[in-house]
């Protein structure tokens, strides 16, 4: 599910002081590669949690311009 492809981007964001919080489905606990990726993220200061169910994927940004990206078609909302 998750892996090394996104590591350079994640490292760059965390190095800039961006707070990252990630929520995965509980089922990822059975996927070794995703667990290793989550452990790597937490080692860099990212907060990782799991939940039994999740809403559609969403990315929320806190600084202006603020927005969110999500929905089945990738539609965005301005908050």
C-alpha cells in the first residue's frame, strides 16, 4: 500500500516543519510493508493512527490559501 516512492516528498515536508497526520484503515496492520512505512514516518515525527473505517480520501491544508482535495473524482473544496 505505502512505500518508498513517497519518501522524498514526505521527508521534504517534515524537514520544512509541516505537521503530518496520517490515518490508515485498521487492515494495514496486516501488511508488513505498510507497517514498516508507518514506523518510518513516526520516526520522522509524523503521527500515524488507524481506524476501522475512513471517509473518502482528503488532504487538508492549514495555511492560506487553505483548501481540501477529495471526493471520488478528485474534486476540491475551498474551506
